[in-house]
C-alpha cells in the first residue's frame, strides 16, 4: 500500500482532521441510529470531497462513500431473507453489520496512520 507524503498532510488544518474523525464516527455509529448517521455522513462526504485537494482526504471520502453504497446494496439484496424466517434475515444483516463495522474501523485506523485505504 502506498502512503501519502506527510509534508502534504501537514498543510491540513485541525478542523479538516476533526471533520474526517467525525465522519468516521458517524459511519461507525450508524447502526445505532437506524442508518440516519450514515446518511448524514455520506451527504457530508459528497460535499467535502468536491472541495478537497489532498489525495489522502479524497481517498477516505471515496472509501466511506463506497462502504455506504455497498452496504445499502447488500441490505436491499438480502432483505427477502426476512420474509422466509427471522433467523436467516438476522444472520445476513449481522454479517453485513460486521462487514460495515470492519470497513469503518479499518478506514479510521488507516486515516489516523496517514495511509491511503
């Protein structure tokens, strides 16, 4: 995996870093809000990505956006399992939740390590 140049990273303000930390936090806690936090975070990801020039930040915005859309797609595709019985739907959604949580934590740790996803 490639890493960004720390000299390029240092020109970012603490506010920029705080916004990214907040976005990762919202994505990570999305399941506890019924997905509302994820929707808010992905909207902010799209808005902030437009004005971004730092490759690290663009990469992490893209990572969060992809994670959101892939998760939503899997939830829609697996939703018929809820009609069969409760257990298959619960297992499928549990697996999706673990994958989403893994992606959020992995991305957050890589961002804190100043690494591209």
